[in-house]
C-alpha cells in the first residue's frame, strides 16, 4: 500500500478506504478492468458501497498521478513501471487482444528507451506523450 499512500501524500491527497480498496482490486487483477468491473468488485468485497462515477473519478486520479494506465479500451491497469513518472518518462504498453493481458516494457531497458525516443521524435503534433500502446497477441495465446 506504500505505493498508493506515497503518491497520494506527494500530491496532498487523502488516503481513503475507497481508494485503498479500488487500488487493491486493480492491483490484484490479472487483466485490465473497466470502472464497472471495479465498482462491481468493490460492492461485492466490502461493506463500502460506491457508485460507478466515484470509482471512475478515482481511476482517473490514479491515472493522473502515475499509478495506473487508462487503455484505449477504456479499461485500467496498474502501472508496472517503477521510478519516475514525469514528462520525460514514456510508458510502453503491450496489450494482448486475445487474453486482454497487459504487459509494460521496462522504461529502464535500452530498447524501450530508444523506441520511445524515436517515436516521440517522429511525432511532431503532440507536445507531451505519456504512453505508447501496442496491440497484438502474446506468446502464451499464440501457442
């Protein structure tokens, strides 16, 4: 829970029970979750009842402060990258279209760093790029 607590405190935000549970649901999932998925799980797991709009706002907050990624599908996954989450850091996300698994390339790897720099340099119409997402079929599903 330190990851959540540290990020929230760093932004002068409160660590609420709802945020703890939402983050644990997202972190414990082996696939990306929609706000509805998280809301249903939250209402099933705890006495705390939340509506989908509240869950969505917390997921957006997690995305904004670097704890989660909002995928093109509208679903969310926990950020697997350790370290900085500033303007110079680009997340490279691989998304399997078969099992919906999400894998994040380590930003520390030489290949990921070179790829992100090349992509950013070739795209001139955006002032800030925070993530690159590739869709395909993972090795497990391919076999």
